């Protein structure tokens, strides 16, 4: 059964904020762009706040560890893409978290008996040129020296030289004792014109590293978004399939906030994912869900335990953001009062004018198939107009990779595959006839 939505649909381009009076007090230094990210009680402050209201999409082409660092420098959050092995995503999170900090636990460590080739391999893996040399090669071992890029020249060395023969030894290093404050450490770095300062305990074991670049970065990037340890705030995308393995790995890597990545969030799979995270971690792990387009879907995810909900679905397979629909904007009452639940909590809403996706999105001419009491799949009318004249020889089988996705994604794949095959055979006449018949049947706009 098909249902034609008669309500007026709106695009983001149809809305204009009407300016009010600009007073003399309205100057840049008096404006705060801080934006709550996770739910909070009225009168309290959100545990995670953006310094600028920007996040990056959970997409391979957009959000990696480099984007996480770049966006955090400006005050936003990047959600590192989850369509990759768990270990590689966790490594991206760890790299972004360790890029800048106050007191850093060294993740580039080596033993004195290792070789220059080992140093180069470690540098390639971590991206760090400063390597702590400890007796056992661990981050908490007894510090015996440091290796930086100034300690060796690859073109003049064979690679088999041992680290102990070209490192800067402990007796030539400037270091600070355990208990040194971050301000004191930065002063030592500045006064001695060095780039890094090891913090060492009474027994000579390495505790932390403090880097000059972290101090310089904060002076240049006033709005950078930091956690309590002065590391960048980093997000990551997860799915509803391997979350029991992926979430622990990301938490171990230091992720600050998670987001379930799906084009259609009103599903029992997202509910199960949220409930498992709450049962396992309580409220310590922050996780968002979505996307949804109505109040019913919003309440479903809020009740399941989401810390924020993504609102809005883009406008078709090519995902032209200028045509993206905001159902919540067409019904503002659905996006305001219901956000305050009986527990007096507010749940942030993330509007998503997407620019890429799966093709399972509602358009201005939306045809919605009903499943039980819930609108379960949405697809463009012009696609259904063509599907009305199905020919089995153009049908495709459903790839195994889509069986774990939503029914929307699976249906969309089959429809788009059909159109592609049929279009390539020059069946334009049938497509036009199908569209005309369909528009006449449902009085669908041309």
C-alpha cells in the first residue's frame, strides 16, 4: 500500500532568518557560539559542548583523523568514519587524541638495542618524530634517552645502527620531575628553547611528555575543543552490527562521543545498540542516533537512551543539499515542546542537510510505503513511476553487503539497479509513460 503525503514539504533554501535590531553590545567578542551536543537537565550544562556549531559527517571521504584534528582546532567535532576495520578506526581515534595534549603518555617508545630501521618503522606507524628510549621499550620504562629527527640522517646511515649509539642520552636531556604543573613545564620548554619535555618520576621512569607544539597550537587556535586532559575532542561513527566489538575498542582508544551511522534511524537495531551501550557503560559513553524526520522517531530514540538525535534526511540518491527536506521545520511544534520530557531533560537536535548518502531519502514528491503502524521506507516518486513497469530481466540480486542494512537501503539498491539496467537499454519511452501514468493515478506534482 502506498500513501501520498499531502502536507507541504519545505527545503532548507526556503527559510530565511529575519534579523532583529543589532545593538551596540552585539560585537564579536560578546557573541558565544557554544552549542550543547549531548542531553542535559534544565539549568545544567551539557557535558560536551561545541565551541563552534559544526560537526563532520561519518563518511570515509570526509572524516578521518586528520579532519578530527583540523575541526577540533576550530572548535568542532569530527566523527571518524566507521566503514573500516575496528582496529584501523580505533588507531585513527588514538592518533587524533594524542596529536595534542598537556601531559601525554608517550606512544612512541623503543629500547636502546633497537635499530634505526625500527625507529623509521615506528615513525611511519605513529607519525611522531620524537621517540622515547626506555630500558624495556615501554611508555613507563626507565628513561635513558630521546631520539628526534636531528639525531640521525637516513642518507648517511645503513639502518642497522643501534639506537643507543645515536640517541641523545639522559645526561644531556632537559627533563622535569613528577608533580611539575603544565604551566611550569611550558615555562621550562620556553626558557630552554626545546620542543619536548619528559616528566620523570623519582625512580627515573617516564611518566609523560609535554610538547611545545601543543602550547603554540592553543595560542593560535583560541576556540580549539579540548577534553579535561587538554586533548582534542574526537567522535566516531558506529553501526548496529559489530557495536559490541567496536565500541569497547573506540572507548579504549579514547573516543569522546559516538554516533550511530544510518540513513534511517527509527529502527529496533538502533534501540538495541543504545540499550547495550547503556547497560555496559551507563552514562559514561555518549552516543547519538538517527536520522529521523518526525517526532515519533525522535521520541523512540530519546527513550532508548540517545544523547542526541540527528534530524533531517537528504533529497535523493545524488543528494542535492539544496533540495533536502526538513520535516521538522515544516512542523516546528514537533521540534520544540516534545524535546522536554517528563524527566526535564533537553536532547540536542542535529539538522542534517546531507550531501551524500544511500538514496533512501524522502524528496518533495515522496511516496511512502507503510509497514505496520510505522512509515518504514521512503523513495522518490519518479523512481516508483519507473518501477511500476518492472521487467524481470532487468532485476538484480541483493548483494550480501546490504543484508545487514535497513529495508530502505535494500529496496533502494534494487530500484536503482533496475533503473540503471533498464536505462542503459534505451527504454526511455517506457519510463516516460510510467511516470505519466503514476502522476495521473496519485495526482503527483510534475
